[in-house]
């Protein structure tokens, strides 16, 4: 909880004001029973006035009661307003803090948390913590004031009423403790059920086309129903336990009222207590016990909020495995720019490592590189285990070179290029960009130098223009069009209803696979960099479009190092050099002609693809 309270400290003044106005509201509530007792005793029954009713006293006291109620309402409004400012401001900062932390997670960390869990934490868990904060600064104060103030007022009326409170209180505490003890473990289970449900919703909505293509709607409905039933069952168990709380409290409250009436009637008969004072005593005992009932609900909120706070702290305290500099939202000075661009500027301003060895821009070197998705480093995507993916890779890619990597599925091509922008770190050896170990770069600077275009073209639900300029928001119209022309995207974009300003559906589903890839390639080209990596990003293009793209890249981006991963030899045969990978090792590097002469694996790939084309 220590991390969470750092966010609350920023709004301590609002929290203090909320608590202060809550004290004032409860104080006003505690005044009203005494005023009502005076109206009954002196105004109506005329006690102290020879039994004659005192209408002016009734009116004046009633008017004061009305003013007190208005003041209490105002205090309550102000208390609620400041509590809401505190709670929602803290929730806003928590969401931004968690989201900022998630943005710097490595791929392995995101896989380990799961998308559904991260969504639950940043939405539902933050909301539970908001409720916890508001209950702490309002609810606890209200309960404490009613208990202490109500008890003192009750004892001031008659000490014998204290016996009734002393008898009722242990019963209520036992009820509260029992319910909190039984429900507390269920709150973590409840959040985990929400995690699973959110993950399933995210998977099914994202993969709805696959579900429809394989006619799996009914199967997914059943799978969703099971996950949803688990959530419902857990919620039902929680509510069943909470359902014991109010009936027991109501029984105790009514017994206490009966006790007050009995004791009060005896005192009234003996002449030691006025009837109005009995009425005041009933109001006070109700306030005390209702405050305790509210305390039980607050304990439930505290238990659930504490569970959610721990889950949020898991995100906020998780250090980036790739040792990126992550500025916590509450640690930056007031007014400090938190934008990614500003963070990049701050990191870039840091002094360069003494071990930096400048080389010509675009140089990429692998020195005895080994890599595995090791479970001990927390980077293990589900199902990959500790198997070594890359084995002693030694490779040098020259500046401005068009370099291709080809090999069978699962041979380690993508794992190899993922080490260049440092999506993962090499297990052994090192990777150098421009003569400098990638681990010595500030991450933003490295990724400014290295651009990656993936096979799965991730587009956002905004315009085509915004998707292309995502990496360079300050690009001119001419630069954007030039990148689109090189990516062979300009023609089909102009055919869209609004050209570059045509909205794109979620995940780019309003475009074909080839169109999405060309927009993604245009985005990469516009961003630029010393090294551009195209990870099978032309797989949806026909050979003619692909050939035109390669021609444009050679002409327009001559000085940029271009690394292509491909499955088709037709896609890489024109590259300056081609690396052949198999089983996590590089079996040969050279031109297409050289590999055809001297590399058996390359010839086998070529022959198999030629046979397939002939059969077609």
C-alpha cells in the first residue's frame, strides 16, 4: 500500500478538507436529537413550565433544527465534493502510472501478466482503490464520530444506556469479523475470474473472423459461459457471506432499541427521565449501530481495495527487464513534460557510455550471440520454455546493405532481428548497432535508429494519414506521400473515399491484408532510421508489387541498411547478401548465385519452392 499512498499524498489537502467537513456534518447530526428532545420535553409536554406547551420554543427550536439540517447538508456536499476530487484524481494518476509502466514492459512481461489481467488492473482494480480511498477519508471518519460522539451523548442522557451499548457492540464486532474473515480470500479470486473473462473477451473479439471461418461460435459461447459462471459463482459466494451482515445487525439494532425503550420507560415512570430524552436515546443508539453497520461495509471495501492495491503495486513496482528508464508519474516534478518525446529527449541528453565505439551509421554486428526465452529472466512467453533459440551467431551487416534472412519456420529469424531494437536481450554475446552495444543505448535513441516493420500490420482506428505519420508527427505532406509511393500504397490510398483522411476500422480491418502491409511499410519508411527491419512484412503482397517495392527502396533509401526476413526466395534473391538459417544457426551468407553454388540448404529451399510453383 505504500506505493498507492504516494499517489494520495499529492491530494492531502483535499482529503483533509473532506474529512473536516465530514466531522462537521456528523457533529450537526449529533445535535439534532437533543434539539428534538427539547421540543418534546419543554415545548410540547411543558416540563419546567407547569405542563403548559411553549409554542414559541417549538418554533424557534424547529427553525434552528432546519438551519442545522441545511448546514449539515452543505457540509455533506463539501465533504463529498473534496472526497471525489481526491478519489478520482488519485484514480486518474494511478491509471496513467500503470499505463506508462505497461508501455515500457518487455514482450515477456506483457505475456506473463496477460492482456486480460492488465485490462482488469487498469480499470476495475483502479476503481476499487478509488472506492477504498474515498471510504478511508469519509466513511471511517463518519463511523468513528458517530460511535464516539453518539456514545458520549447517550451516556450524558443516562449512564444505564451505556450498558445496552456495551451488550450490543460485541455482537456487532463478531458479525463484522466473521464476514470479513470469510470474504477476504474471495476478493482475489474474484479479480482473477475477471482477468480470465477479460482475456477471453479480448481473444474472441480480436479473433472473431477465425471463429466465424471455422464455425466456432457455439464452442466459444460455451467457453465464455464457463468463465462467466465462475465469476458469477464467486460473486454469489461473496454476496451470500455479506447477506449475513445486515440481518444480524438489524436484529441487534432492534434489540438495542427495545432495551432503550424498556430502560427509558422505567426511568420515565420513576420521574428521573423525560420522554423526549428517550426519543433522543433511540436516535443516538440508531446512529451508533448504523455507524457500526456502515463500518462493516467499509471493511468489505477495504478488503477488496487492499487486494486490488496489491495487484496494482505488482504493475507499478515491476522493473523493466531491459532496464529502460521509466519515469513514475508521481516522481516527476510538477509541470514536467511526461510525453514520450520529452522522455526521449531527457534520455538522449544523458552522457554516452565510455565504451561507445562509433562506426558508420547502419552497421549491425552480432558477436557470439546466443538467445533463449529463459523462465529465470521473466521473458518467457507461454510455451517457449528454456530452449535455446539462437546458437553462437556471428554476423556483420554493412552500412547501406540490403541484407536478407531466409530459413524454415521456427529457425530463429524473428528472434534474431528482435535483438537489434532490443525487444529482448541476448543471453550471451552482444549485438552492436553503429559500433555500440545496444544495451548501452537509451531505449528511445536505439529505436530512433532502428525501425521495425512486422508481418502482422498493426493499424490503429484513426485515419490512414495518422497511421502513416505515427512515427513522425512533424512530417510534411510531401514526405508522407513520398513514403507512401515507395511503399506502393499511394495509388490505392487515393482510391479511398477520403484519400489519406479515410478512417481505418479497428486493427485496420477495413483494408485488405496487402493494403495494411503497405500502410505499415509507409509508416516505417517515413519514420526512417539507420537500420530498417522488414520481418516478413511483404508476405501479403503479390510478386509484382513486392518487386516494385524493392526497386523503390533501392532507389529512395540507398544509404539505409535494410534487413528483410522472408519465406520466399523470390523475395530475397535480389538482396546484396542473404543469410541462410536453420535450427538457430547461420549456415551460410552470400549472394543468391553464391549460395546456389555452395549452400545445400539454400538449394533445397529453392528447389522445393520451384517445384511448388510448377505444380501450381
